C-alpha cells in the first residue's frame, strides 16, 4: 500500500468517526424544553419543565409529540433545574425554550436570578417571553397528572398571547407582565396585568392593561387588535400609532388608530382620559410606559426625567378613523 492510499484510508476513517459522533449527539431523541416554570420561597427553588420527546423533527417547533411536565427542587435555581433535567427521558435541549413562567409572588426575586443564570449556563434563553403564573408548580403538577392535554393547552395559550409578553432581557427598567391562570383542562390570560419594577409589583385594571399594551406597541393577538370596554360600547382598534412631542414643560402624546365598526359616542374623549390616567398610574409605580424620559434624552441629550420625580404634564390627542 502506497503512502497516498494510506492517507486516504486514514482520512476516510476520521470522517467516518466524526459522522458517527455527529449522528450520536445530534440525533432527534432529545428532550426539547419548550417552557420553564420558576418559583421560589424562603431558601427553596422549584422549577417545572414543559418538554417534548419527539422521535423525529426535534429541531422543529411543530414536532409531533405530547407536551409533558417534569419538576425539580433545590436550594438554588441551578440545582432545581439540574434536578428536573435528571427526570427527563433524554438529555435536555433548550433551543426551543421560548417561554418563562414565574409564579406571580416570586417575580421580583426570581427574574434577576434567571437572567444571571442564563448568561452563564446553557439553560433557558434571555429572549424568552415572560408570563406571570397565577398557579404554583405543584398545582400544575397535580392537574397535569389528571389531564394529558393540560400541558399542551397551557403552551398553546402562551403561544397565542406571546405578542403581549415582554422578553427576559427587557426587565431592567420595569415592565407590564401578563398573568396566566389554569382552567379545568386549559389556561387563559387574565384581562388584567402586573406592573413590575425593582421596587414593587402592582396590578393594572383591564382597561389600563390594554392601554399599556397599546402605548408599548404590543397587543394580545398577532392581529394587533386592541379592545376597550367603554361606557357606550366596545371599541376595537387596529394599527394604532403613538407619537410623543415636547410641548412647553410637558408632552403631547398623539394616538392615531383605525376603529372597526361603529364608534361609540365620546370614544375619543374616553380613550384620551384612559391614556393619561394609565401613563400617570405607571409613572407613580416607577414605570415610564410611554418613554417620556427616552424622548427627552434623544431630543436634549440629557435624561432629566426619572420616575422618582413628579409625572410631567401630558396632553393626549386621540384621532380614530373607521374602516
């Protein structure tokens, strides 16, 4: 055998070994984590993993496999996740983990820990959509044991509501958090929401939560619709646009939107009042929901507005057009 033939055989052997290792590590038999549930109390952490164990198409979000739940507990978040991973049928793959549930009483303590952990360990994603959980991991575990479809319906619920949810990396200055509740064999998002800041967590009413989404350019649906229950009827808005202008020592907020169907009487007036009340309410709680401070920094080069100061004067101009 010549030297050249020997090198060819060696190269073929190396390639074969590499392909075998690749197929072993990239096979589709993995536990694909789809959502992470976190809660903490005292010195204990509890996590739940919603996962799929498909035998094919594991890299696809449409992989056909039942959604299942496994639970882990530990003195730290990392230990609880490691305990939950041990209960998986195959090694964990976090590539499809798009949702993070945090028990609503644990939000302010748990989210910074999640962000710090995900920065340094390959579990969870900083781009995960955040939801508050109006239930404990233990409750979900009990209910999932009695219903095969509950985990899948829970995941479908947050998929449908994803446009309204902030991402984990957006938590720094405070945010509006949608809350998910369990049903008999499913789940739904509450019409109310939470304002979460480093100092406090407080609930918004249904109308304030909807207005907060509009001001942030978010929506409860992929269609971008907003619904407001006004005194004279229901108002349905599409393609809402919000713009901020400096007006003397205060600000002018312009809200333009398309309204589907008949406009209830005084709709623009009611929406104007709701808009200003929501901005002041969030400002008092420590959240600059309409970006007034960012606008001033962009215009003047100096961030002189903070939520620790009195809310600046706001005048809202609402224009609704029918279609």
